[in-house]
């Protein structure tokens, strides 16, 4: 998954330098929506698991949004949804990923070994020097990034952080005017999207149904995750967006209605890959992980269906006056 987070880091740097995150004013509304969409699901999860201390380590599981699946559902609507919604959801999901990276770094770090962390500063210095020089060749940066990944792993800090840091040192433009970052991002995307993520999902998404009863589905751990994704995400994303607009700090995306925003808030509840990954960091017990999978899959499925249904309804309501 370090490669997955390396790609996320490349996307984040590109968006910050020349994309959706370049203009701070364009980040305010989806940024605050992302914050609400991380805090409220965690509160829902903790509230439902407060009497089960062994489960509380999974509080961050429903805080994540799977950017690929959420955008995939939105893409099914084609031109029936305003183009600004894709930008809003993409920015929200990117910032959500950034939040997940910070959460992993801060709360899922094992016993810290300062000596390895200090050694990791050596390849990091080399990466920063290559970036400053506008190095054209990618191989030296990848080699240094791999060394840093190993040292960070040994330090106790989760190694996915090394993938993101390495990505941020890849030059956007080299000394020849070409873009190593774009080349690497385009080259890696098919392997991550069609190989790494499916393999991870296949290995981690399977729910053991043997002996599963209705009471297991409503146990605190899977219920907390599912309702965190379904209810917490909706309340957090929609509620924060509503507050920012009503207080005059931001405006709705161009051509979007409140029903569109509610549909996006539902889609933000598709956790899947990111939620499963955080779940694997939270629990080692197979029984708990089975409950995590059950909660993530059920919550993500309901969120996807709700989001798509709401956005279709919004499109039909807009089409009705035009037809009349």
C-alpha cells in the first residue's frame, strides 16, 4: 500500500501546484466539508462503541472516503450532474485522503525508534536535493524513496508516510522543462488502480459468513462503522457545507442544488479501500477484522446506492421544468 499512497502523494502535489488545490478560495468549501466528514463519523463510531473499549481503536475507520469508487459512481451520471460536482467531490476526497494520511501518521505509529527516523533523514535530504536540482531521471529518487521507506518502517512510523513524502519530492518540472511527476503519475495509475487496489480489496474484503447471524450485523463494531459511513458522513459533509454557505463563507458549486450536495454527502460515505486499510491497522484479531469488513462493505454499499439515487432524483427534478 506504500505504492498506493505514493500515487496519492503525486496527485496531491499536482493538485496543490496546478490543480484544484492551487487557489485557497476553491478549497474552503470542500475542505471544511472534508473536515466535517471525518469528525462526525468518528463521533458516531465512538458513541456506539463507548461500552466496548476493545473496539475504540477503530474510530478512524468510517472517517475515510474511497476516492476511486465515489468518483466512479458520480461518473455513471454523466452530463446529468453538474461538472462542478465532480470538482467538489474530487477536492473533498483528496483532502479526506490527506486527513487519513495525517491520522495514520499520528495515531497508528508503533513504538518510535528515533535512531531509524534520524537515518531516514539522509535519503530524504538526497530526495530534496534531486527536487531542488530539477533532476530528470526518476530512478535515483525511487531508490532513495525505497531506502527511506525501509528506515521509516523500522522506526515504527507507518511506512505509507514515506510513500507520500517521496512523492512530494518528485519534481513537477525538471531542468529540461518536462514533468517527471506527470510521467510517474500516468505510468503508475493503471498498476495501482487495476492491480494493487483490487489485490488489496480481494485480500481484505472477504467476509466470513459461517455462523453469521442478524445480531452480529448489529454488534457495536460493524454497526458503528456502517452508521459512521452512512449517517456520520452525510451529517458531516452536508452539515458543514450548509453552515459554510448559510454563514456566507462560501457559495454552492456552480449549477449545484442542495439535493446535489446531499447526494455527494452520501457518496462520501463510500469508504471501502481506505476504510479497510485503516481497519487492518486498527485490529489484529480475525474476528474483529471480519466485523470491520462487514461494517465497511454494508456502509459503503448503502452510501453508494443512496448517493446515486439522490443524484438521479436531482437530475430528474431539474429536467422536469425544462421538459414542461
